[in-house]
């Protein structure tokens, strides 16, 4: 990635894609930003991006990396045994109860005091539409939102936020660049977890007929998500070509899977994120 320069102003935003364990790339980017004191007036995260973004907002440098790599090796919190025993492919009790309160405590007080805005994206099961949540004062609600944003379809339980049934934000809005721009943040840095040129299948996604029968709008969103993702990527690349966004993305095709457990691969991807972020120069006028 060639050296890029970004002017941070009142209209600057940071958009964080999800991607499961590919999100360790984002961990590297955000740790680099924290090492340099780089902050944005507005940040929005989806799924794994929402999780990693929370540690960025509380300025807990290294916390996301430790959670995603070191503690994965220790606790093995991803795997089909969790799907069989607990109904979710990840140990959500460990991730969203034990981690933030006991194992690697989240600094809710510091997050509450930060001046910048932070939104997390979920998908409403009833409407199939994206919901954008901001919460700084209520620790339980913060966890409810980030848990919902990370609840993958088919392999995780439906979560609830304020009594509403929710799933992974990436179903309805994987790359919320339009959301940032709609709010007036037109000077954005976008962190992707796929290399340039990546596209999903251009065919509608298959939705098993026995799943989510109570949620027709959700089923429609699941069928359309590949197509919508490709549209969002095309928009980001168009904005990038016009010099309206700066994109930080892996330079090589990703070898890390969504549920990757290979620590060496994860560490290498984290290191790549850190290095590529270091090539972006930030300044203020």
C-alpha cells in the first residue's frame, strides 16, 4: 500500500468491517492508531468490527489482540463443540460475560468519558433492516448490542436488544459507509478485512427453507446480503478512486477463515494490519 495522507477534521469517520477472526487485521490497525493517538469524531463497527472498536473507544491498546489471539489459544472458545453443547459456535458466555468483567475487564468508565461517537450495527430480525446503536452509560446494554452485532446467522442464537430480536449487523449492512456519510461524516477511513478486488458470489444466498420461518424479512435480507455486499464494495472502491475515502485492507488474499484457530496465521494477519496502518499519515489543518 502506497503512503496515504488523511486530514482528520470534524467530518472524519472510521468504518470497521466484520469478518469473524479476519478481524484481527483490524486489531492491528487500531493498535497502530492508539500507539499514535489517532482518534476520529465518529466510528462505526459491524460484528467483529464492533467488538474490536469497543476496545479502541476505551483506548485499551492490545486488548482486542489479546482477546482474539492469546485467549483463543487458552480457552478455545470457537468450535462446533460449542454449537452442539450451547447452540452457538462461540462460547458467548465466556466472550461477553467472563471476558469483559473478569478475565480482561472492559474499561466502561473510560468509554463513557470519551468525546467521540461510536455506533454498532445489528440486524432486526422482524424487519430485516440495520439498526444503529450508540450506548455509553449502561454496561449491560453495551454488551447486549455488541453481542447482537456478533451473532452470526444459523450458528448463533438470536440475541435481544431492548427486547427486540437481533442478529449479526453484517446481514443488513456489512460496510456502513453510507450510514457514515448520511450522518455528515464524508471524510472516512474504511478498514476492510478482505483484499482489493474481493467479491462475494453474485447469486442470491441460499437460505434453508426450515430456518427463520417466523422472520420473512430476515430471510429476504439473508438472500440478498451477497448482492448488497458487492454493491457496498463497489461504492467504496469508487469513492477511493475519487480520493473521497482512504481504505486500509490486506494486500494479499486472506488465508484466515471466519472461524480460524491457527495462532500463527492470526498473528501474521494482525502484524499486517499494524504495518499497513503505519503507512497512513494523519494530520489536522
